[in-house]
C-alpha cells in the first residue's frame, strides 16, 4: 500500500469511505452539514456536487463553487477546517469522473447519501439511468446491496415522485425526506437542519450527538 493510501486509511480509522452527493434540490445546507459531521466523526468522505447543486448552493449559502473538482475540494477543505480540525478526509470527484472508486462495485464503500436529492436525480436512480457519476454510484450501491440514503426535498409530491420512491424503497433504498421534527424543540434553523442530518447519520451508521435521543434527557 502506498504512503498516500496508508495515510488515508489512518485518517479514516481504517474504514471504507462514505459517499455524499449534493444534487440540485433546495436544501444544500443539509448536505454541507452532513459532510461536516462525517468529517468530525473521522470518516473519509467522497463528495460529488452536481452543476445544479452548485447553482442552488450559491443562492442559499455563502459558498460559490467552481466547476473543477480539485478547486471544489480545496474550497470545501478550507471551509470545514476550522470546525472539523481536519479530523476526517475529504475528496471531491467530478460528474463525469468515471475512474472514481464509487463508479465500481469492486471498490469498497461503506454507505452513500444524496442530500439533498432532487426529483430528477431520484427519477434517474429509480430507472437505472447512470448518465453521471452520481447516478452510477447510486446504481452500484443498489446492485451491491449496500446502504443508500436519499434525502428528497420537494413539495408537493406527484404520483410520479411517489411511484419512484416506492420502487426505490422496495429495492432497499432508505427514503428520508427532509422533514424536520419540532419536538426537541428547535430554537433556530440550524437545529431544524440538525434534525434531518441526525436521522441521515443514524441510517449511515455514524455516531453523533446532534440531537437528543427519544426518551433521554439532554
């Protein structure tokens, strides 16, 4: 094993990476918070940001990302460094980067989440389109029977949307809509975001302390 790969395994606690995709639905803040918490949990995170997600992110956050994966990687690592203390390891791949590990079932990937997941992305995954790296990676997770979590953010939902969701759920995909609860109770937008991200982390089998567990104080 090369020095670079060995260092990567040490940083990630000798575990396979978690893939996070951000597609063009509203709610890119969910995806950014998810990446942050995975890095804090000392996980290696492989990220794909679609063109439409970059557009939405520029509208919803203070981050403006270029279209070059390595440039995005530098910006995100700088963005997360003060919070995560560089505990995890982040890599960014392009939408047409077919040599990325997630494009093949022979590469070990612990789990994957698309957060947020647009209805267009949902439809592509449900029909096995695999036109982009993110669609292909999701297809790989399904065929390899690995954990895939989709966080759709849309309302209202059409019959087409619901049919795709049912089909994916029957295929073993976790459908986790961005529907925050209010029983904690939330005192800020960040707390509402944390609720959805906490549930996503639960289904990725990643420990966190974002929200109190039901039946426990704190």
